[in-house]
């Protein structure tokens, strides 16, 4: 029912977030309707009319206990439901052999693959600008670093967001469930070029990914600054 | 008491003060309150204009903003990204520090505390004057930032390090420095004011005015003052640290020098979350004051109302981390802050239901102050409920830094604090200036403001749910946001309407100030002490003896009493044997 406003979800944990979102939406929505109807009804029923005197009362202990305890219980429930999802998304790192380093700078995402030797910091590392390629249905670990200010790695369709803090390496993960091309904006104000700092995440089928990796990652490293660029990047350049 | 009456006597001796001592360097709490009110209202014009500039850019990106060509000559009125960043940074800075705080805490805090507890003035009148003039200097410093090379601060009102702490990252040099110096001076102003408020409430209540006979607006201002005293110094220190990073080469927040960018966020939000309650608590108090008067009923659950404000104040220290769920702070800590944030929703719920309880069975008159107070209640409900989404850490991952947050803060600070401020201005205007405001103009102000407010800020929830980031210059740069652009256009039309809707208020305010009908002593038939003083009250508030208090502040429609209000000052014998 809410599909029309939350963007399509294409990550494994995204559905947990959407479920919680919808649960809170219905609880708060019902509360809002109840309170608003009561407010408007009271304004009408108890409007000033000649000869009527207001009810003289200082409160009602049972009522006040009720409207303290009921919201408290609902909020305890929401906390209890939030904790497992949070723990799964942010506090645990599933095992994976697919690791990508993301280095943010004003105003680009630099995406580094370890190359055929599987290790970072070696000569065969491969760095792409503003594009990340990953296989579908595979846990991807991204290690987030910044060269200058705080940025924020945000992929709306993955329901994934993490600030990138200079001086730290922050490991995060996601597992995409549908091939496609997803926008990767920076979500934390990072300077005059903040707006428009964005990249793309390409989620490939395993076969497509293998093909892309063979062409781009395992091929002999071309001279720096001469990295092959594909279509979306050029499109975007033209638009800016 | 003898000390006070002695000093009051000493004051009476040299009663005739010159123009400067009466209107400029006044030590009279009422004049200082009016000065804060005018400071806030003047700054609101600038803050509102900046908001409209921001909205124009978001609806029709990179087109000339009407009228701005006069200021931005090189671009012909088109906003550049750096100017845009400056506009939203200064909009928030001005609205929070120089509009809502001066009007509610500064203006009404000063005006109401002595009058409603039955004191002749604040405990420290000279300190009170210094507090206003420090705030005034802070305002001048903040405005000066617009005129320095490199432009004003452009790193957001939160000024996260290292974006704000290193000149090269924004290109803003003295703009950001002045921003920090101004907040430092404002911090000193706030400290002087809050010490004064706390001392006055504790020591200078009239005979019979026990703590639990105080009107709830005084409770709210008292608690606000405690928050100000304990929260603002943290920002003041953090501002000094960042200024040292920028001009003296320290590295509190710079990782390359061994500093920690997240330290700024911890300090900022340790101040920043209590700050939200500093902005909203006085408005809660104002609503608790106005609803009983126009429902002709005692407030529902007085003690619960007071204790829930105390609870909010205590809890506000332990929820600040919910601003930092995705900041890189240890996620285990995030879990703790989820728990405290969910808990702080409970006292807010109690207050809302008690306001509804106050209306239940009342005799409700929809006057202009009442309408604004009701708007406060209903808009605060939306702002409170949308906060629950953010309290849930997993949901916050998605909506953090989106327009959902922008919608939330505006429902709390505009829907809450500003409607509270309007309610207070309409309600206490007769006492403050001795004249009544115009009722028709009041309605002409309220209804369009209410409608356009919702047209402006409600769709921001929808944008946020669509993933629309805040603080972006041009939404059309993002493919996933292009289908949502028509919401931005709708919001901007709403914002322009909201701006125009303030014209009747300005006309009403100034017309009533000079030509409104003379206000009687107690135009609303209210029970609290300020309505026993003349309108406007003279220097030292009450001519003869100070009032004596015999009962709580909300004795409306008492069955044994012929009139439907029983003032706090009517002796118990006259009011019959009934005690409360």
C-alpha cells in the first residue's frame, strides 16, 4: 500500500526497515486521527453556549495512568522490535569475500577493488570514480573512508546510509536482491559541491559481473587517468 | 521579603528615569522583555526572507530569485551553490538563536516571570539588562557575517567539523568565525538570563505562591532556564574550541592533528537536544496557560503537567545521541539512545492527553490566542509522532538527513514554538502594551498561516520518504528525485503564501500598538497574578502591596463561586471553605 512513496527496496535488510516503517506509520497515523478527531469534536461539542458552565475538575488519576501506561507499552514494543533489525544491520558483519573500499572526497566517491590478488594496497588495485559494480545476492562489505570532510554513503533503494568520517574506517554491508542501476548520493552536507556529489551502484547478475570484472578488474591496469568510462558517467557529465 | 520591599522602596525614591534608562538601557524586566520580543520579530523578517530564497531555488532551480538581483548582481539573482548553503545555514541559525529563543525565553520569560509570581522585578535587574545587550551584540556580530569577504557561514546550523573547522573546505573565513564568536557571546547572554530566572523563581515568589501554585508557563520557563544554564555553556565551549581550530591552529576536531570530528557532534548535540526543549517547553507552558482560560476549566492534571516537563528536561540530556545514529558512533550506543528516545515520548503524550482533557467538558471560546494555542497542540502532535520514526534506529538509517527530518523540525519549531509565540503575543499583548489587538486581523493572520503552514511542511514528509536529501542545492541533479519535483513546487507556493500571511500580523501588531483600544485590567477574565496589575504594569508592577496568593492558578468555573473564574488573589474566606 505504501509502495508508491518509499522507493523500491532491493536489499535483504531493507524489508525489515520498511516493515518497521509501516508499523510505526499505522500506529502514529491511528494516533493522529484519534487525537485530531477528539480535538475537533471537543471544540464543537463544548463550544461556548449561553447558560452552560464548564465542568469543574482537576483531572482523573485512572485516566492519566491509562494514557501514561498505554503509550509507554507501545513505545517499549517499538523499541523491542527495532533492536534486532539494528543489531543485524549495523552491529554484525556477515562473512564475505567481497570487499570494496570507498574513499569519499569533495565531491566524488572513489571505489577501490583489490584486484586479482584480493588484497588492498597493492599495485593491482583498481579505482573507479563514482561507480561501483557488485553481483546480485552477494554480501558486499564496503569500507568507508574520507579524505577531507564528513560525507554520507546513501543508497535509497538499499535503505543504506552511513556517514563517512575522516580519520576512521567504517565497515558496512549490504546484499542487493535485484540487478539494476541505483543512485548513490552523498547525504551529509560536504561543501559547495555537495549537491550533485553522487555515483551509481550497478548490481549485475553473476554472469554479467564476472564479465565486467574480467574486462575491468583483471585486465592489465591502464595508465592512471585513462580509466575506461561507460555511458552513465558521460551522460551525467553532460548534464552538470 | 523585607529585603525586597526595602530595595523596592529605594527604587521608588528615584522613579523618574530618562529616555535612555527607560527605553534603551532599562533594568525593568518588562522593558527588557519587550526588547527581546522586538529583537526576535525583526530577525524573523530576515529568517523568513532567507527561507523564501531557499524555497525558490528548490522549486525552480537556478532561475533568478525575484528581487535578489539587487543583492547578487554578478549572477543576476541566481543563487549559486555556496550562496544557497549560506542561505539555509543562516535561516536556521537566525530562526533558532535569534527568533525563537529571544521571543519565548527572552521576551516572555522576562515579561512573565516577575508578573506571574508576584515580584517587583527580577532578582538581578542589571544582569538582566546586560543579558539583553549581550544578545544584541551577538545579533550584530551575526549580521556582520553577511558582509565579510567569503560570505557567511555555510556549513549548516550544526556546523559539523571538519567542514566548518577548516577554512579550505568551504572557502568561508570570517563568516564562520563571526558565527562562532556570535554564538559565544549569545551563550554568555543566555547564562546571565538563566541564572536570573532561576534565582527569581526560587527566591522572589509572592506570599502564598508555593511552587505548586505557580502557573505552568512559569514552570516551563523555570525548567527552560535550568536547561539553558546547563546546555548552552557546552555549545559556548565547543564554539570556542572550533574558533581555536580555525584561527590558532589547534586540532580539537581535525583528524590529521590527532583530533576527532565526532567530538564536535557529541558536544553540539549534547547542547542541541536540550535546545529543542528550550524552544518547545515555553510554548507548552503558554498552551497550558491559554487553554484553561478559554475553556473556562482548570488545567487537567496540573501535577502531571509539571512533572512531565521535569521529566522531559532530565531525559533531554540522555537522548542527544539519536542525532548521531549513522554518524559512525558505536552502534551499541545507538541502541541505548533508542531506549531513552522512546521514553521521552511518554511525557509528551501525557501532556497532549492532558490538553485534550482540559478541553473536555469546557466552555470553549475560539479567540485568536486560543486558536493559536490549539494550533500549537495539534501541530505539536504531528511533530511528536513523526519523531517516533527517527527514534527507531533502523528506520532512522533511511530517513536521517532527508526532508523527513526537515518536516519534523518545522512541525516542532514552527508548528510548536512559533504558534506558541503567536498565541502568547495575542494573549499578553493587552498586558504588555496596554492595548487590545484587532480580532478580525487576528483571524486573517491565523487561518491562512495555519493552512499555508501545513501546505508547506506536510509534503516534506512525503519528500523525505521518497529519499529526498536535505541541504541539496538542486534536486533535479538526481534521477530518483525528478518525479518528486512537483512536491517542491507545491511546497514553495505554500511557503510564499505563509510569508504573505504574516502581513496581517505586522499590520495588527503596529496598528494595535499605537491605536488599539485601551486594554482593561483583565480582558480575558483570567485568574493569574499578572492580570491584577495595571495594563501595562508600571515600574515595579504593583503600586501598593504585593499580591498575596491563596490558591492554584486555574480555578475556573468553581461551583460555589458566582463568576466563572476565581483569581489567585481572592482571600480564602471570601471564596468559601473550598480548598485546593
